[in-house]
C-alpha cells in the first residue's frame, strides 16, 4: 500500500488536491490543518462538539452546519476517528447521498436507513443482539418486502421472512429506497402508521448494543438536500429521530438558518454548531488581508505540496479568489496545476490562478438582475438583510446556496460577496 505523501510535481498535485474527497484515514493524519486557528472565537469549536459526547449521559442530538465546502465532512471524520470517541462509542456514520435518492427525499426512508446502518455497524463489530429483538425487527421489515414481492409475483412465502438474515432484508429495502420509485412510493404509504413501532424496535436494538458500548449516530450530507426538504425533516418530522436512544449529529444546510422556523428547530436540538469559513480579509479597510489567516490557508498548500510548485504571489491570489472557502481553494489549485502543466511549466504562476478564476465565473451565469442588486447591497453594507416577500427570500437563498454570498465571523458576524464574482458588481 502506497503511503500518503505530499506532491512533488504538478502532476501529483492533481490527485492530492481533490476537492470532492474530505480528508480521512492517513490523509487526515498527514494533511489536516485546523481551520479554528483562523478565529479565536471558534478555536474551541471541536472541543465544543466532542465534549458533550464524552461527558454527558444524555442522549443529545446535535446539528452541525456551515457553508458548502467549509470542511464539515473532514471535521466529522476527525471526530469519528478520535481515540476517546472510539473508546466510548460504536460510531454509526453514513452519508445520505450514498444511501438515498436525495432528489426524492422522505424522512421515512432515512429512518429505515438509520436502522440498517446501526445493525450493520454492530454486526461488523461482532456485537451480539438478542435473537428476540432481531426477530421483531425482521418481522416488521419483512412486511415491507411482502408489499413489493407480491406485486412482483415473486414466490416467497410470508413465513420465510424469519429465515432471511436481517441484513439481507434491509439490503433489499435499501435498494427500493435508492432506486425503485414505484416501490418507494408504495412502501412509504404502508410504513407511515408503523413509524412508532419501528422507533421502538430500533431502541430495543440500541439497548442491546449499549450493553457493550454507547452509540453515536452521525448522518452526513443532509446539507446537500433542497433546503425545503431539510426544513420539513427538522421541523415537521424530527420526532422519531429525537426519540432514538443514542447520541446523534445531523448536518444541515446553512440557508435553513434564514427560515422562520429556524428558532424552533434550533431549540429542538441540544446545540447547533457552525463551522465558519476562514476569514481572509477585514470587514472594512478596503478588504485588507488578514495575514495570520492567509498563513493558515498557505499551510494547507504546504502540507499537501512542495512550496516550490507555486509562486508566492500565485498562492496569495488563489487564497484571495477562494474567499476562505477551503473547497474552492483546493479546486483552484488543482485546476491551475493542470493548466500550468499543460503549458509545460514547472510551477503554478499567478496568470494560471487568474485563468481558472475567470473560468469559474461561468458557474455564476444564472445570476440575474435581482441577484446582482442584492449582491451590490451585500457588498456595500456587509449585511445580508432580509428578502422582501417570497421572491426576495428566494433571491437570498439562491445567493447563499450558490456561495455567491459568504458569511464570516470575527468579533461579529458579517457577509460579503464571493471574490470570484466581485467584477459583476463594480
């Protein structure tokens, strides 16, 4: 197995700087740079997330959020491999993007996947669960397979469900949830009145697991949902998840904080923890760069690649264009390295960064006159304000969801326009 090492050529940068892969495993050990150093107000954020997990006996549920690309998945990977956490918990961590059809999201699907993942993780750790508890879950789950297999005219007797492994039944149901739209609709209708029963079965399974260890459930990529679906989940359908007898962390879309129901949602959870972007420039003073925070982003590059592979002014230009969004910084470096390599260069120069920044502006071609007017207002006032009416709120959501507007935290919270699209408002 090849050990992880930093890039020593432009070709190697392309693989090492992959914005789609959060740091995990050996990559996390080798390349991690703490974003908390960028803001003293948030320097204990990781401990704030970890502390209640270790010290509290309550089965608290937490929300974990931030802008797209700020490093949430990497921070959750870091938490879930922490030795103290692993010593105390069976960590059940999964992404809804890998398990569900997020374009057709339903809370009932997620609850079933939670049950399946808890069971699979316990089985993988050789944690035995009482056969009576497993039989009750099998009987419940097999009812759903009967709904669908009868329609398919498969010859499976009802009583045969008990003979099937629980894992195989969950696997079949998960397949319907992810791929089979007609089966999914039919199953959802049948499962609605059976939700309290499912929660009871999950809790019985959790109690069996907790004879050996505690359980921490971590559900990622809820922030990738359409924000309206996330609001329904956390406002209208959160009860079954709050009833689960384990600690849990759920990611959520940042734009949800602008919904009228946010205050009620946030009070439903033990805490709502926000991972900030790296504040790379001052709020006032003509966007003067904050040198210490530039150093943090420079360290991200130097951990992953030989510093001789980029000019100093090119690196700073990349940081400026990233707006302090780690995902964008990684992506600009990756594509600029490819461009420089194609040109036969041995390192990234400022013109390569600028060329990629211009190319990235095409991603914001959806911005219309209303968006531009709001962007000008944000740029001048450093405040998001509220949208006027339904259409105004939609504009605000568009700008936040597309990272056209970024939120920063110093001694106060403030907003600014993403540097990539500054040219549109000048």
